[in-house]
C-alpha cells in the first residue's frame, strides 16, 4: 500500500470518527464523558448536563451537581490546580434550572482570565456544583 493511500485512509478515519455530537442529561453518561471514568462509590452524581461538539478537539460544556468523598475532591483539586476564586463569574444563559449553587459557596477556579469554569462547594451539604467549559 502506498503512503498516499495510507494518508487518505487515516484522514478518512479521523474525519468520520469525530462526527458525533454528544448531548446528554443522563447523570452517569455525562459524568463518564466529562472525566473519562464511571463515578464509582466515591462520587454520587445528583444532576448532570453534558454537551460535546462533533469537532475532534473535544470542545465541551458540563454542568454537574455531585457529592464526592473528601478524598476524591481533594485529589481532583490538586490534580487540576484549582484555587479559591474571588473574581466575578458570568452565569451562562444555558445553565440548567437545577444549577443553583448557594450564595455561601466557596468558589474555585483557575488562575486564568480566559477560563470561565467554576467549581462551587456547598460546605453545609457536601455538594459541589461544577461548571466546566473547554472551547
């Protein structure tokens, strides 16, 4: 097989394999699409909404309401370099009705001006509200 044939086959595979948009409100499916694994016993997924573009760059928006174990959340914060965030957050117009972090939530985010992702901790209930965007 010639190198031209191999090139065109690879282009066709890449093009055809990235043509499926994902749009789900199924809690487990949304969580798994977001993190790449099932939730397991250390995270209870209470509500979820996940959208992923058909583009091969994996553009996505996720809204989650979860109740993770303290250990799971600590590892997540450390692995992602989250920090307490006091900047103004612009609430997206497409947020689901259930996505209502309490005003008393601690807010975490990234030290980046362009990233509007936020992670809200309701310390009274142990529930986390996650809004993450990658476009």
